[in-house]
């Protein structure tokens, strides 16, 4: 189910300059990493895609569904940067509550919560109070909450922030099991974060897209003499310095 933004413009205030302007974007299948520095427009793009905010001009659709409609919100799952543990709820109750908010009845949400937690490797923690989970586990609860209503598109905003290397590895493995079924758009300001394992890369700077294509195509922008472990960083630096005109 394809996400498409057509000729989108967005500004935080009517009198403020646009954060993004006349933006066209189509999300390909698989895992796409959305790269860019803080303030580049990554979160704005994700919030438009999640129908959390609406563009001043232009359209946002997923599989022909128009942003803002109930069907659109059911089809799209968004995981924001901050995941808050609901102190009184278990992991399963917190995920089920999200399903209920998305329009599922209580039984559907309860059953789906168990499946979603199992999908992210947290079935054994279903009965644990959410506030007792580790930071990495709480992030996975966030992903389960995004998956509970069987969304057809998953949007993740800085999901690995604060994770240690082991937690990042677990998170990467989980993502690879999801992208066979649904497209995933994951934003980060860390150019090395998952870049080599993604299918596609989108680079945003100053509200415009300076690269959108396959991961090998992105890495090919790195100079020939760069060490393999520095390819993503070097490719991003080269793109940034050229403004995407290489």
C-alpha cells in the first residue's frame, strides 16, 4: 500500500515560511530510512504521512485513501519519538488500549495485542507493567502498538534513540521481519543507523529531498577510498555538500 505526498506545503504558522514546500514523495516497498539533520523536515514529513497534521496545500494518500479519513488512520501506524509507559497498565493492556483507540472492540484489541507483542518478541512480557520495562522493551511496545490494528504502513520517528548496540540489533532484526508484509519509513539523524540494512534511503535537508533511491545507490555517493564501515557517513556528507547535485 503506497504512501504518496503530492505537491505538499506545510508551515507551523500561517505567516511563517514553509518547512516543506511543493514536496512530491512516493514511498517504495520495504524499509526506507529517512535521513537528515535535526530540523531538516523529517518529523514534519512523518506527521503529514500519519495525518497528525495537514498540509497547507497538496494531498497525502495511502493506497488511494485520503489523509484525515477514518480508513486512512486505520491503515497507517505512527510511532512518535517518545513512548510513554502507562503506569497502571501491563504491556498487553497498553497495546490493547491503542487498538481500542483505533476503533477495535475490546475483545479484538485484547487478542490482537497478544499477537502484536509476540511479533516484536515480547510475548513473555505481556503481563509486566509497562513502567517496569527497559527502554528497549518499551520501544518494542511502541512498535506493537503501531501494529495492533493491522496497519498497512508503519512510520517510525527516531525509534532507536537511546538504545544500546544490543537493543539496536534486536530492533533491526524485528524490522526485517515486518518489511516483507508492510512498507516501513524510519527517520533518524544518525547516518549510520540501519543504512546498510535498509532497502531504500531518502535524504532530507532544509525541507527538500536531496536523494531518494536504493541503499546501494545512496552508498555509491561515498568516495572510492572510504573504509566500508564509513560508507553511509561519507555518502551522506558528499550529498549534503553537493546539495544533492552530484
